C-alpha cells in the first residue's frame, strides 16, 4: 500500500464579478418588467406579482457578498437573465476544459509535477457540458497527461468523492500521480429569475494533485483517510437529463430544468447529517477535535458552516480555524471546500491535522482528513 499526499492545488477564478447590489438591481428590473407585462392578470388575481429581492436579505441569509461568473452581461440584462455562453465548435476546447486547464496548470506548478507524469485525471463536477466523450479525457489531452481519465458527478460533493477515488487508486498502486479537477459553471444551471435562489451560485474551477508520499519533495498534506456517504433526497434537484431534452414541451422555460431546492429543509436535514458524519469519521480515524487545526467546509451558507464548525470542534471556532470564502465566491458547488483549502492551508505546520468536508445534493457528504507533512 502507498500513502497518498495532496501536493498541489490550483484555482481558476473568472475575471467578471457580480456584487449583490448589481444582482438585485437586475432582478428587480426584471420583476418590474414582468409585473408590467402581466398587469391585467395580476389585477384579476390570476397571477401573483414578482416581489423585489434585496442585498440585505442575501447577505443575512447566506453570507454571500459577490460572485465570479464567466459572463455577467447576460445575467444582468433583465431581458436575458442567464449567462451568454455560445456553444463552441466540436473541434474547439470546451469551456469546462478551458477552465480546468488553467486550474490544473496552477496545481501542477505548486506540486512541481510535469503534466506528462499524471496517469489519472478525474473531472468531478455537478454538471457536465456533454454526455461524451468525457470532459476529463479532453482535459487529459489538453494538459498532456497520460494514463486514463473519467468524469464523475456527485453534485456539491464531487471533489471529495473524486479525491477518495483517486486516493484509493494511489493506495492500491493502480495509478502513480492523479489530478482531480472541478470546473463548476454554476451560473448556467442557476435560475436567475427565481428570487429565492438567484444569489446562490458562482463559477470557478479547482484542481488537486495527489501523489505517493515517496514521490513528493516534502511539504504537502498526507491523506490520512476519507469517508463518503449518501442518502436519497429530492430537496435539491435538477431534472435536466437527456430523456427530458427530447420532449417537445418548451424545456427552456421549464423551471425544473435548472437548480431547484427546498432551502429550509436542506438546512435542517443536512446539518445533523454532516456533523454526525464528520464526528464518526474522526472517531474511526483516531483524530480528536483537539488535534484539528483547520476545517475547510463546503461553501453554501455561513450560518450552516458556523454550526458545523462548532459541532465538530465542540466550541466556537477561533478566527481562521474554519475559513469561509463564500463571501467572495458564493456557492461554487464542489469547488468551494477546495478553494477554502487552497487559500488557507500554507500556514499549517508539520504534523497539524485538518479536514476538508463537502455536502450537497443527493444528499451526499464527503470528508478528507489530512496531516501536514
Ligand atoms: N430577497 C428578499 N427576500 C427574500 C428573498 C430575496 N432574494 N428570497 C426569499 N425571500 C423571503 C422569502 O419569501 C421569505 O419570506 P416570508 O418569510 O414572508 O415567507 C423570507 O425571505 C425567508 O425565506 P427563506 O427561503 O425561508 O430564507 P432562509 O432564511 O431559509 O434562507 C437559503 C434561504 C436558501 C439561503 C437557506 O435556506 C439556505 O442556505 N439553505 C441551505 C442551502 C444549501 O445548502 N443548499 C445546498 C445547495 S448545494
């Protein structure tokens, strides 16, 4: 058995930013247009008017202040209300692969690994640009990796489930150096016309290089253990699958073809699931909460993270112990906990333990226990 080590991470951050105020102004303009266009139906009581959104609500309910997106022009145009991402020619690099190549390059540089030494590429994300060929295989070719590649989707837990798959293959010896990459174009599956959720997501890509301990030149984070768990729930759902696409019933305007959630239920049900999962994982791995120097959590909601941090540590986390990045990125699905890790891990000392944890649709929960080398 070999010991897997995270030796590098990389984050691709799109240049364009939408602040809460910009988002709310566009949404409110859209709501006013809709209400004016449907004034008679509203007056007859056949339709409820759309209510305004507010920056204060968004920050208070989620902790989000802004988000990065690939295209803000479409999202902020009240006549469009979605990103404008023209379909690329089959011979051109796909958008997910383009974001992934940037993140992979940064992660490989940090690890000091040449791309041709990689023999496993997992593209793990909550949405995939096409059914096949796998986006991961396109990334494998674009960065010049060898070996094999495949896509996987476990929604917001895709990164940690991908890390477990790669770490297990490394342990067993079937691969030598792996990269797990998470290109998340959340702006394209968010319904920007729905006040309840229009503020939730942003776009980003993260990448994580995993190697055998003996191949690294020091530094890095040993993967002590991983745990994945799932429990079926319809509370976070997107019906946009290939069978639905063939229906001639105006799929573009069907609400269920984008992200849908019962946010309150998710909040209530996922918190105990995640806290119990992490505490069990730590107990089984013999790591006490007094040994955890940092927790890098999925980035969906600040209140949720504060609650989980407190449960896991048995006290209110001190400043910096449970870093949040969602104020700047919003929820970036599977990439969130990896951004938090990438931006807040270098100050840990040799021997310090930390935990990456993701959770989301499925429901799914994944945790990765690490020790700084
Ligand atoms: N602006 C102003 N008011 C809004 C609003 C907006 N954008 N969106 C909703 N409201 C209103 C609601 O209509 C509701 O009004 P009411 O009390 O008169 O009915 C009120 O604000 C509270 O709405 P609610 O949806 O209950 O808010 P919440 O406090 O539960 O926060 C979420 C909403 C989505 C931020 C929160 O439930 C959450 O984070 N859930 C977990 C999400 C999650 O982790 N998802 C995983 C995705 S991967």
